[in-house]
């Protein structure tokens, strides 16, 4: 049916960024999530200065429940302030989330871009490697890496990143396969652009929207991943993170469940906000998919 | 009495801009065994008419706002969903434009034909399958017994449309609606499908409603035609009469788009004229004016002020144009 | 027959993948600081250099990398994954004792998530604004954002501690006697919370995808054909639309096998479920490298078998998979 209305079809010339922001702003849930997320990040940056209690100090009797004795969230099995642990632990959790996501984006984009750009045997080989990584259960694989090579923060970050890049690689590859056949890529190719320029200056910027959305979700997954490893005790015991709090109090679930459920709630809220922001980004950056 | 009688039908669809009448005050009759054609560009409401006859207007989007559709003395706009189901595929059936996607990819074509026989005629699995094979043979699929086991992806577009025809005719319906049945097919296959439809009509005595934008197909297939423009009936009458003397400028435009009809009928050839412009936007559909006026070279001030009435020429021919008598 | 042939090709490919897992396993073991000799000497409370050298020679650790790798792979082909000095038994035996518990958990969670997810997807696709549809949206958010172990602990607190409907831990109650059905019932009771915890994540994934594909299928041309045939709404939905919506959901479920096993590790830790996850956890604490690597190998095997079954299921549903007939 011809629904074309000449008056409404002429778009205003606007930058793609402001257009996406316009779309994003219209999404109430995503906006609320973004605000909460900003508060969490600000809390992680400035919180330790405002609430300087050392999370490793034994400040009170163990297992003091939330609200009692002046400790808002209570104390853990060693009498350490749980609120201090949450505030100080936010930094590490978020930094590991960001760094691990960066590692997996780096690997995934490289693998996916090479596979989608060169096709042929390069693609075949790289996709086989991707498939190989999909066969290994991610958590077990990273448990093995951490167990064999030590539970330092860089190693944990690496272990999370190196097992989570396959989805990024698949998305990047399919975007590259699609975009490399478009006219403007053909045109740059014909005008003598080098392969590197084609890949990173011409195709990659246009492949970014789905990768950005995936990157946002990867940060959430990485935070969850770190929490899972910590819950199993695979963490640096000298650095406080949300996962580390859960892991160290794990044996006391039955006596003092709040020592585990409250840090878990912090993780849940953070990841939930990241996922809502991710959904908002998805709608804003890929408006074609909206009309589902 | 006519087999099918549509009176003052109005179908509205919801759009973001509001409610628009995609069919506006449509009336026509169809006799048993007759062949009637709906012609017009895309977006004129032809397919909506067909879906309304089937009771298959898209749920929550389109609905019959007023008017009646009387089939065999029964008003279908008032009929229950169960009653409509009993009619669909049995007394009124339909084939669609897209043979490539209109068959379920996961069932054999034999099963898809047999299914409709089991649903409406209460045949057993074995009987239904045997009859499905006969139907495949009737729509000229060679080696029908073996091909019945094939899946749609193993068949060409033309063969799939033959399967669709077999499904539609399985229960020997009183009305067969064919919505652009050949648009998606090669030209050579198109002719075969039209031949097949004509043959099957002769064998089963079904009336055919052919929906198309192809005047050539109309001339070949139909006895009467209705020209639709922007949800309204522009002209109705016998095909020969209208082609010889169109009373609506839009009809004249459509006919002049097809060179061979004129050359065979009048043996003189005019220059090909296209109809300039496009169908108006949906939000303009209900307005009280001639919706064709903006594209019409005969337009007068009156045309943009008031909707033209249907002017009759004899018993069988009507045109909705202020200047129909002059043209 | 074509299916069998394709299956054989896929199986051959699966064997190559498994050998790749072994190579990775062995390389990691080789790269990691410390070796079997160190482990043995530790368990003996220390040893001098001479003894260490002797152990290394006994276990072939002084051979070149490639020779050791060949031996390792050869061993695995004879179901020999090495010896656990911590548990003092062959790794294969150890894993085979624990595997059934994990498989029971993983398969039950996967199958239930798939079945319920598809049903929920279908119902909510028919009523996109209904209660269930909103629940699917909510579940999708929750399933992604909630740490598995956290969900498990919350369920544990609610249904084992506050209202004592289900046992707190383990797989069966060893203190009571009973016949087969009694045992089965007992295990089922122990399974409820772990299966809900693990299954809910995947239920969220599958129901959301099932709803999306179902809504798309319900708008497709062949569904319109089915309606035009005068079939009943149930026939249209369950015979024509559902079968076409299954393939994407099953494909997704196939891709999730490795995630299900990852989740199972955490769920087992929460509920003290005596499976591979608990074993992995314990052997990591004990630095029992052969057992850890054996578990990684076996879980990769489970994933590969799961993928093969997925492939088979897709071929059975869709005649178009695997090229033109």
C-alpha cells in the first residue's frame, strides 16, 4: 500500500548520534536504568572517600544483622562492615566487568573482522576456532585458567575475556560479510584503499551499532562471571569485590543469609540496569529492528 | 438471486494517523459460475475486499465498519467464526500472490492438500491422500503420486501455485478468489496458470473472482470487471463494453497501458500513455471528493469538491465520474 | 539415509574437536607452573631433587612435549585421563561416578526449560498484551541479570529454610531406606530447587525467542493459507505455526549446552549437588590438575554430543536442512 506522504518523508538533517540519543531518551526504562547506573558508577568512584571504613577491618561483633548496632547492612562472619565492602567492592567489580568486556571485544572484533573480510580459508579457520571455544563450557574453562595460573585480578580478567568473545566474533563477521558487498565499500576498494583502511576505516565504523550493543551486554555478563568465579572462591582474597564478599561468606548462607543476598542484589541491580541500557541502545541504534 | 451480493461495504483500518476506509461504499453481485475481475493499482483495496469475503481481515487492524456480504442468503459479516471456518476452503476458497511462501515448508504438498479434504469432507487419511494425488494430477503435475511426497522447496514457483490451486479447488468451492495468482511467476508460466484456472472453472463450475492489476489478464479471463481506485469502485461492467468504451478516465488510463488489447479490438494503435502520479495517501481515503482528480486530465473544480455518484449506462455498466457521460 | 550420512560426517568432525580440546588441555597443563611430580612430592610431604627426577622419568615428564602429548591423547582414547593423587583413583572412574548426577540436572533443566519456554512463547504470542506476555518480558530481564547462585540462595532461603518444602542440600536422603520409586521420589524432591534455579535462566531465553519467532510465523503467508483452508485456530497454531517456530528455538538451545553446564557448576555449589561441578570445585581447591582437565574434557564431550543431537533434531523437523533432496 502506498503510504508515502511527501511532507512527512523528508527527514531533517541530523547527526546519527543525536538521532540515536533522541530515540534513547524516549525509552523510559532505559533512561531510569542509565540514571541508576550513573549513580552506581559515581558511588564506586567517590564512595570510598565518603565512607572510609576499611572493608577488611573487624569493626564489630560477627553476624550483626542489617540495621542493628548502627551498621546499615550489618557485619559478616568476621565482624567486617558489609556496607563498606559493598562501596569499596563496586570499583573492582565494575573495572573487571569493563576490562574483561574490552578483552573479549578486542578478540571478537579482530577474529570476526578478519573472517568476514577475507572469507575463504581464513574465515573457515577462524570460525572453526570460534566453534571450538563454544564447545568449552565458559565458566569451567575460566575456572581452569584461574586455577592453573593463579587468581590475580589481571588473570581473572583475562580468563573471563578469553572465554566470552565468540558471540562478538559471530556478530562482527556477519556484519562484515554484509557490509563488504555494499556500494560504498566497492567504491573505496575501486579507488585503491588498502585492506587495512577498508577494514578499520570503512567497514568497521558501519558495523559498530550491533557491536556496541553487544559490548554493553558483555560488561553485564562479565560482572556476573566475576561474581560466579568469586562465589566458587576463585578470586584474589586481598582485593574486595562484590563477588569476593559473596565468596567469603558463602559457608554462612544458613546463619546469615544477608551477607550473600545483599551483595547479590547489588550485582543484580547493576546488571539489570546495564541490560536495560543495552536494550535501549539496541532500539536506538538499530531502528529497523523495532517494528517487530 | 445472485450467489454473492456485497452491499455498501465499508472496511476501515487503523493507522497511526487514525481510521481510514480502505474500502468505501462498495457494492457488487456475483452469479454462480461467473468470472469477475477486480482491477487497479496496488493500494486500491482489492486484496482487502478478498480478505473481507474470506472473513480474514487482519485482526486488530482491519474490520468491516458497515455494509453486508451476503453469500447464499447468509450475511457473512454477521456469521460466527465457526461458521466462517466451515465455509473457508470449502465453499469459498482463495489462492494467493506468493506461491513461494504460501505453502508450509515443513509438510509435504500431498498432506497440505489432503488436510483440507479431511477438515471439510470428513475423509479418512487414506481417502484424502488418494484424492490429493488425483487433484495434483488434475492441476497437471506430472507423476502426481510420487510428487505428492515432495516438500514445497522441491518444486518450482509455477508448480507450487498449481498445488495452491489444487488446495483451493479440493472441495469444489462455489467461489474461488485468486489474488494476483501469477504476479510472482514467469510470463510463460502465467499463461499456463490462467489456462488451468479456466479449465478448472469449467470442470467445477466455481465462480472466480480474479484480482489483478493486469488488464491483459482481465481481458483473457473475466466476463465482468470492477475497476477500483483508492478503495472506491470507479467503474463496473462487462469486460468487452468497458474495454471498447471506458467511462472513467482511470479505466481509460489502465487500458492504454496495455497495447495489445486495443490493437486486437480496434486494430488501431494509440501511443502508450501511462497514468501519471500515484494513489493518494491513506489519510485522504474518506474525503468527499473524487480521489482520482489530482491525476486526471479531465478534472473540473467540481471533482475536488464532491464525491461523484455512480452513473449507470444501461443495466450492466456504471462509472463513478462527474464527466462519465461526456467521455 | 541422508540423515545418517550427515550424522556420520558431523560425528567425525566432533572427534576432531575433541582432540583439539585435548591438545588445549595438555598445553595448559604444560604451561602451568608445577607438574605431576610436584603434586606427588607435595602429597608425600616433600621430596628431594633426585626423587623428583625419578618421578619425572617414571611418568615420562622428561620426554619432549610432542611425545607427551601423543601419550596423553593415546591414553584418553583408551579412556585413561590420568590419575588423581588427591582422590587416589583414576580420573575416568572419578568422573563417571559424578557424571550421572550432573547429566540428570542438566538434561532435566534443559528439557523443562525448552518445553515450558515453547508453551509460554506460543501462548504469549497469541496474546501479545496478555499477562503471560508481560511475564515473559519480566523473566527475560530477570534471567539475564540475576546471578545464578543468588537465585539459588534466595530459593533455598524461601523454600528450604522459611517454609520447609524441599531439602537444603544433596541429591538423596541416605538415612532412609526404600524401594526404587521411593528413591526416585526422594531424588525428585531434592531436584526441584536446583532445576528451577538452573532452568529459569534458560526458560527466560527460550520463552522470549519462542514468542518472537511465533509472532513472526503467525504473520506469515502459509499461516494465512492455513486459515484460508478453514482449519481450526488450534490446528493453525500447533500444526502449522508451531512446527515452523521450533527450529530457531532448538538451534538456540543447542548453543546453550555449554552455558547450561557452566550454570550447573554454580547450582551444584549452592545445593551441594554431588556432580561434576562440585568435583571441579573441590579439585580446584586441591590443585588436582588431572581431574580438572578431565572434567573440562568430559563437559566438552557432553556439549558436543548435545550439539549432535540438536543437529539431528533440526534435520528431523525441517526437510530443508542439509541441502536439497
